[in-house]
C-alpha cells in the first residue's frame, strides 16, 4: 500500500508520545529526528523536510493546547495538519474551458506513464463526466508511442488523432485541436513525448506546443518512486510551461511516495490525480487530507466509502440488509455480495484503506489471493438452487458432486460450508446488537 | 601517491572516448555534487557537527539514502578523529575516497556473462517505465556491432504498443524479433524464442518482459515462471538477469532490487537515464546494501548510448573537477 512505510514509521514514533501525559522538549526533539529520518527515507525533498520539521516543532512546543487532547495527540494533530497543508490542502479539480474543447496537455520525463495516464484520464472523463475526449498522439520520438495510444483508444472506443512521425508535434497538436472543434469533442488530451527537463531543445518544443494550442490544463506526470530529483524536474517544467497540476503514477507500488509531498510545496502545483494500477480505470482524484491521515495510519475510510458508493448497488445492499435481519441469507446472496465487493477493486487494496490496518500485524502483508475467491465462486455455482437456499441438506454425496463440479476438493467444500455457517452466526449476533442499540442500518454488511 | 592520482593513472590507460562519455554524461551530477562539497568546505573551516549535518544533506539530496549516508558519516567522523583532522579542507579528499571505496569492490565482475559458441539468454526485468525495451534495443545494437548474432523476444505482452516498440528496435538494429499477439502468455513467447534461437544458431537472446511493480505477487510469480521456462530449456540459463532501474528513482530502487532478486536472482543492474538527473546516488546505496553489481548504464537517447559500467570511470566522472583541482595545487 502506498505510503504505508511512512505511516508505520511515524506511527512508531508517535506511539511513544501518545502514551504520555506530557511532552517534554527532549521528547519533541527525539520525535522530530525520527520524523525527519522517516520523511527523508520516504524521498521527501530534504529542503521540504527541513521546513516541515521546523514548523511542526515550533507548533508542538508552542502553546495551542486544546483541552480535549493530550499533548501527545496534540503532536499527532499538528503533524497531520501540516502534512495535509504540505500536500495541497483541498482537493483540486480539472479546469474547464469557457468555450469547448478543454485542452489538456500531458508532459513529463520518459517512462513516467504519460500515455497510460492519457488513456486513464480519457476513461475518467467519460465515466465521471460523460464526456468523450479526442486523444492526440504528439509523441513522434519513442518507437511505437503512437501505436500505444491507438491501442488504448481502441480499448476505450475513443478516437485518436495522429499524423505519423514525420510531422512536428506542434503541427500535430494544432491540427488535433481543429479536428476536435470540427467533431465537437468537449475535451482534447495531447500526449507529448517524454523528455529530460535539462533537454533545452525538447523543452522549447513544449513551449511551442503550449503557444499553439493554449491548453487549459498542463499536467506533469510524475513517477511516485522518483527520488530527491522530483522537485528539480517539476520546477524545470513549471518554469518553462507554468504547470497547472500533477499526476502521480505507480502509487500502487510499495513506494513511500515522498515525492508527492515535495512537489506541491516547491512548485505550488496541486496533485490532481493518482495512478493506482495498470488497468484503465485505475486513476483516482487525489485527496490531500485523506492521504495525510493515511500516512498517519488513521486509515482512508472516506476513500473506501466513496469507492463502495460508486460500485455497490444501494438497493441491493438494502435488500441484503433485510435478509440478514430475517436470517434468510443464502449462498445466492453470498455470491452476489462477493461479486460486489470484488468489483470495488483488489481486496488487499481495500483492506489497506481500513483504519488501523497498517498497525494490525495479521493484515500487514495480507495478499488476498484472488484465485481463492474464484474457487469459492466455482464451488457455490456448482450447487443446485435448493442447496444454495438450504445448505443443511448438503450431505456427503452432494458434497462429492459439488467438489467434482467445481474441480475443487471435498475439504474445500467443507471449509466453505463451515465458513458460511460461522458467518451466519456472526451476522445473527451483529443484527441482534444493532437492534438492541437501535442503530441505523448497516451500510456495508460485508465489512 | 594520493587516491586520485592512482585513479587518474588507471584512467589514462583506458580508452579515452568512453571515459569522456562518462564525464559528459555525468556533468550535471558532477558539478552539483563536487561544487556543493566545495562550497561546504569553504563555508565551514572547522570540522564540527554542523558540518557533518550539511554534508549529510548533500548526500541525501543525491539519493544516496539515509542508511548509507549514516554509515558514511559515521565512518568519516571516525576517520577525522583517528587522523586528527580539524580543518574541513583536509577532510575533502577523505570524503571522495570513502565514496569511491563504496563504489569500488575488488574482484567484482561487471562484464555481461556470455557463453562462447553457445546460446546465451539474458532476461530483462524491472518496474514500469524504467526503459527495459529501450535498453534491450541498445544492447542488441552493441552486441551486434561486436559481431554476435542477436535475437529479441517480445515478452511484454501486456502494455499497449510494447510489442510494436520492440519490433521497431528490431528493424532499426537489424535483428529478428520473436512475438505473439498482445495479451498472450509471456512464458510461451519466451519458450518459442528459445526454440527459435537454438535452431537458428543465435548467440544471444534478449528477453523483454512487461514492467511490473515488485509488490504485485501474481505478476512476480509470472516472472518466476518465465525464468523457469528458460532454465528448463537450457540448463544454466538465463545467463544474466538484468534489473533495469531508472536513475531518478529514490529509495524504492532498493525495494526493487531486493524483491526482484528474490524472485529471479538478479545478476546485474542496468541504470538508465543517468544523463539527465543530477543524481545517481542510488548506485552507492545499492552497492552498499546489496551485493548486485551495476553492469550497464544508459547515458543518452542515442542507440549507442549504453555503456558497460566501470566503477573507476564512474568515480572519475564524479570527481573529475576535484581531481583537476588537486593536480593544480
């Protein structure tokens, strides 16, 4: 999980302070040293770390004590607030042109993931805003870059504008915008070639493209694994072009992603999106406030809920809740539930978002084997309608048939039946509990 | 004789062009690094805590990594005490010496391990976007110009356009490319490539793989399978597993090196994009903490801009200014 390393580290440090009633200056000093090391190890730019630590220290030693908090909590709060502030305060949205099309230009170093992000962004615009952008292939340098964008366009069913590799990128971009106007696209995304920020010739080319198409957004795509140099890269591109936003890619890796913290504070450019996987729907808006609580191990409950909301059919959830209350929960419901949870994304990613999961040792390196879930599905699908509703009737010979049908062993069938029974028992307890406390409906029964 | 003089002498016996290329490619790294050390030395006359703290920052800024930097600083402090160094000027050469020591491991082989008169297989692995395909193209060119018969296997069947990209390289360099369609099993592609290479009497087979983040268990298993397929067909193969690392990468490069080694027994590192960044300090960290040699470095965008990594040359490139300064004194 992204940022987990940093979260762990700060957690450990803050744990020492948390238990105490009073924070001494020596404590603060010790803690700040740990915070500093943790941030540096996380690739946060050292200048940013310096400022950050100084600020937190000042506020931690200074007064500002709220009565309801212990001094230890106070420090956690300060670190959290400063971290959020550092990452950009509020979430920032994509600009929209007064007169369409809105032009988005993608820039960055080689291999940051510009082309992939272009595809993801197009998909995002369609899914969330119901818009169909035109993709413009202006990377004429890297072999097969145009092919890559065309393939993505095909997968998405979107048109890609290209003029081969013999036309200048400036010309391609210009013609691309004209084409978009003709065909009434609301958005145009211009994919440019990756280049080093020290390559003057190619950087000038970007300025020329900018002049030619007058983009509403210039997004720099940055690899979340980038080290201390991320700041220099972003700064150079910013000086040359006046960036409007950052897309942080490959954040689904185990990088601590400190670069994210630095870029905003040095260039004053907000992080607008994060890439969280290889598939085309793995682009998410960046939530600075959530990300900072995630760093501190407070979990990313908000993100999780949002994820659940877009994917879980509310009506179905209500029905399910009703079923649980009346104890008529069957294998059919179980299967449905499983499919819904799985549609939210890889399970280990979901688990990482739960509060405290960073701390729980059992969950620490949990890799949910998606294959196991496939097996479970197969076993359930091998049951007859009647068996799914009344699992009690499943005897030895039925078990043998189910095992054969699903290609799994009888032991596995047994295990699933046992788990299902346990689950039902647990649900009974839970529904009794919520009845007793007269709490509202359980929103996400599968958690 | 001073450490630098020894290095200088060694360099003059080597081909000048390659050394020059290293110097050029590392210009940014060198100027930022040695000029910073120089300013530091001129600002602090006395060796004290604050001096070390700032030195620490310079090293960290170069992506050397906290753990390695801490070790290095501790060693320097000891050295300063033992040799009774009080002036920062006197510590300057000790700093370079220590850094060079880190990079320099005796009896280490940074050559690419190739079989004579027999098929050698090189597997390329790494995270997304580090330059695996480009490095393969460059290495193919290099090997071909050395008179080897080279073949490429398009094992990245996942990323859109990856197969096309390798094919373009194949045409450019003039070597055969074995490919299947997008989305097919990469292990099957590699299997076919090995068979084809054997029957065509190819000297070196370079296998591309899809970029994958090292924490994706399933994808790492896939990689293991690819390697297994190769070993089954040719005992002792792959003869090299090269991990391609982007020089701009921060501390995560260490995780990459660790995890990829666990799955595929990485035998060497290809450090790409070293020309553009001001850093490359991760080389120090990787050599300090893991026992994986850097074998190749990418120092530019042209097809011939892939070089065998020579620690001496790297150090010479890094400290060229200081060496010159010392000579003038």
